[in-house]
C-alpha cells in the first residue's frame, strides 16, 4: 500500500506516474469517511496527550474529541467501580443529565442491547473494564459508528495506561529521592502509603508492619486509614505469626484475599499458602481491617523479604471485595524494594539510637553520681554528730526527751533526703527503653527532679513546679521520659551557675500534654540556637553534645515534638509536646 496525500492509505497501488495521474480516486462511502475521521481522531488524540500527565485531563480530551468525531450532542465518562453503582464524570456539556437506569445497563452481565441514541466504548484501565465512554445524540448511531467508537476507546485505553505507568514511575522516583535524602523511616513509610493511594485509589487502609524475629510477630509501624482520612491509632499493635504463616511470608509472594458472602477471608491468588494467611487475618483484630464502622472487603499482603529474611509486611485494603486484583498486586510488588530499604534503614537507625541512648545514659548517671555525692555527704555529715552526741548522752545519763526528739527529727530528715536521692537514681537506672506504653509526665518530672533538687538548691536555683496530678497519660516509656526531664534540667542548671529560677510546668492542650522547662539563665545565642539539637554540637567546655539530640529523638519516637525558645541574657524555654495515650489505643 502507499500513502495518499491526506496521510492515510487508500489501498490503490498505481503502476506508473501516467496511470496515477489518470486514475480518479473512487468515491468514499459513509463508512470510509468515518474510518478516515477515526484515524485522524487517534492521531490528534495521541498528539494532545503526548505531554499530558494527569488521567482526568486525558479523559476530558478523549470525551471532547469523541463528541466531535461522532457529532454527538452529549457525552460523559461512566466509571464502573467494583461493587458500586455507575458514576458519571466529565459531563459534556456541563450539567447534562444521563438516565441512571440506562447507565446501569453497562454493568449488566447479560449485556442487554443499548437504546439506539446511546453509544458506548469500554475503557480498559488497571487491568479491568474501568469505565465507558458514553455518547448520546438524537439520530441513531450506526453499527459502523459503534465499531469505530469501540476501536477509539481501545486506543484511548492505551494512552491512559501510558499515563498511569508514567505516574507510577514518578511516584517511585520521588520515594527514591526521599531515601537518598535520608528521610526518617517512619516518614518514608507514609510517603509510600500515600503514593500507593494515589495510584491504586484504595479506599480503606494501607499499613506497614515490621517483623520482630525475637517475638515472632509483626509490629504495626505505619497505617493510613483512607475512609477516615487519618493516620491510625493502633501503632505498635502486634500480630503474632505461627511457623506456617512465617514460612508463607518468607516465600515473598504477594497474596490477594477477599471476603466471601459470609464475611470470611478467602485466598484469591495463585500463590501457595493463601489459605494460611486468610486464617491469620480471620483471627486478627489488631488493624483497621475489622473496624466496626468500615470492614475491608479485599486486601493485598506483600511480604518484605531481603536475603531470604522476612523484614516486614506491606498491606493494602479496599472496601469492596472486587476492588483489588492482579494489576494492583503487580503495582504493590513494584514498591516492595523501596519499603524493604526503609525497613532496613529503620533497623539500623534504631540500633544506632539505642547505642547512643545507652552511652548518654551512662554518662548522665556518672555525672549524677558525682553531683549527688556532695548532697549525700552533707546529709550524712549532719547525722553522724547527732548520733554520736545521743550516744554520749545515753552513756552519761543526760538524755532529755525534748532534745532527743529534736535530734531524731533532724536524723530522719537527713535520711529522707538520702532515700529520695537514691530512689531517684535507682528509678532512672532501671528505666530502660522498652515498648511504648502509658507514662505520666508529672511522675517522670518529679522522679528526675528529686535527684537534682538538693544540688539545685545548693547552687542557688529556685525550683517552681506546676505539675497537675490529673493530666492525661502520654504514649511513651517512663524511663525515657525521665531521661528527657533529667537532661533538660541539667542543661538549665548549667546555664545558671550563679543561681536563678527554673520553672517546670505541664498542661493539656489539643490532644497533647505540653511540658515546659523555663530557666532564667544566660540564654542561647541566635547562631547556636539552630544547631543545639545536632549530635555532638555543644557550647559546654566538658559537654559531649548528645543530650539535646537524644532528647529530641526520644520525643520524636513518642510521636511528639520539642521546641526551643531562647533570648540571650534572659533565659531559655523548652516545650515538649507529647500526644495523649488515649488517642493511640
């Protein structure tokens, strides 16, 4: 075949230039004209969609060109989501109405004949019939027009697939950049979950679990609840794995599960072991899947495996049983390497932070031991002469009840001072890092301040406390919260070598307990204020620069934030915001 002057083949092969000039082009019938117009439609569509990156803009372009090609008076894109009613999008002209009963014929498995004034072309997307291009006009549509629209819809589907693939590559590239930027692993998890939602449109939830080999359980590290438009309150929840379930997950296959009519989970993928995971989900109540307000209908379970070792699990769920299928499974599979990198980074980060925390704790305890030894010596130094005097009076028979009671009261007071100091030291020494539970800010502050109280008084630092007993508990470890207060108090003490006032207060505000430590010390220079939380940065002569950095890390682990405000020559205020434990259960 050779191309005609209009750019399309006319099916005629001339033998010479003379013959070509003498031949007359055969008249074109309506079907030929329609076919040529349809080819022009595809060329124009490909040209206009070449730079388009958004599917909604692409669908509007397809609808606009189709209306012109078939001289239709009205059109729309009818989306057919699994398990839901047909929904119209991109109405043209704006405000036009389509009969819902007619549109429902598009999803009827019996494929009834459409009315003559209505014509549709199926749009394939995400591995299934995603929707239909619907056109309407007063004159009936011919069979040839219906065939051309079906062909045009297939071409449009290819363009949509190209846009979807480009979008998926863009999301993966963005997450790669975040990995290179060394974004905190938990933040990276939510970047992945958000990216998956923009691609799969999951309408229930998605979660990342971390595998704890020692406990043989999956720990919920991040969960996004789509239907509530919020992050989960179940972070830290655990899902125990038996040997059989562990073996299935270690194989690394992505599993698709759906609920049957009785509400039970059933395997719907070819990967072996699906029934084992279905039983695991059936007995699970630790994530949003079984939420009493919105049950999930389908779920993808994608194990995170590296070097034959299970690192965790990526879970994506939708409300309708048919909403997730092979296309979504393939898409999720493409994200697994990035999530596995984030999990591995999390393990390394937690290991390093734990080492830094233990090193700093030893340093703080050694510093405290040196500091409180003076207070203990003072207390015991007052006890020894009194005991010696009472012993001498007893041997000489000079005991006077009033004097004896007064001496014993002083001995008792000194013993209480020592007991308070040693109790505080013991509590701080035993407050190792563990699973996040419920902690009381007031209790942690009083325990830490009991150790330092005598030293603060000796240095001329006046302590003002406003720690209400009725504050809500926060999500965290008591020992780590005590270390935060201890480090911040030591910093405040060192900033007031000639004495001053340290105010420690706590209040509830907008779902958080706000702990504030405000001193009247020398303050922090503006240039240093931006760097004080960096590891190893210090303005102290004998400091190691880890205290504030570790405090911020501990607070971040608890889901909180720490803000520092300072005016040179006037003092420093540190505000620690910690979320209520009730919001995380």
